[in-house]
């Protein structure tokens, strides 16, 4: 649903950009190192509360339309794949321990302190093992919460 461009929403976002961020958008044009725009949620809410609600309740759709509005801003502005940042957002701000399924699909602000950042750790869904004696392969479904699980016996020895 996030890939759908809604002309009405895109036009309202573009009007918002023209009114509040015209200078910033012109600065962004043609600069691949400066490709982000920081939207003030409170300004958006004052401009159009319905569009602000769209951001809060359907952030993927809003961001898709905001990117389209920036990419099509004007003939003399060239912006490709801009990053949309949101500040002063308070609508959904639960404590991490209170984050629930009702927050799925919504824009959520979480307050906290990053204590450690690591790369993405890939986890195997299934692992295939080859027996050293007979060469038979065995697939073992892997649990999500522990280390690699090995087969206990070879199927080829049966």
C-alpha cells in the first residue's frame, strides 16, 4: 500500500512543501550528499490535520507521496530518492514495554538510549548437514532463539 501515489495527498504535501520548505528544497536540488528534508510534524498539523493524520496512521503511503512530491517539485529542482525525516512528533509515543500490535503500520516515536549498534545478523531458517561417513545430507529446521542445531543421527545409516 505504500507504493500508491494519491494525487490529492501528493498535491497537499507539495503545497505544504511550497509554503514551509521551498528554500530547503532548492538547497537539496542536485546535491546527492544533501538528500534529506526534516518535516516538522507540528507545522504539518497546523497546515492540514488530515495530512498529518495520514502521516501518523499510514506513514509508508505518506512518505511515498512526499518523495513523489519532492521528485516532481519543479523543472529547475532535481531531487532523486530523497530521505524524509520527521521531528516534533508526539502522536504515538509509547514506552518500549508498551509497544503493541495496535501500533503496527503507524508512525511511532520511541525514546531511549542506544547502548550498542551492530550490523544485521543473519539467521538460518534451515541448515543442511552432510555426513562425513556416507555423504548423505540432512536438513534441520533451525530455532529462532538459539545457536545452530545439529542432527543427532545420520539418515543414511538407517
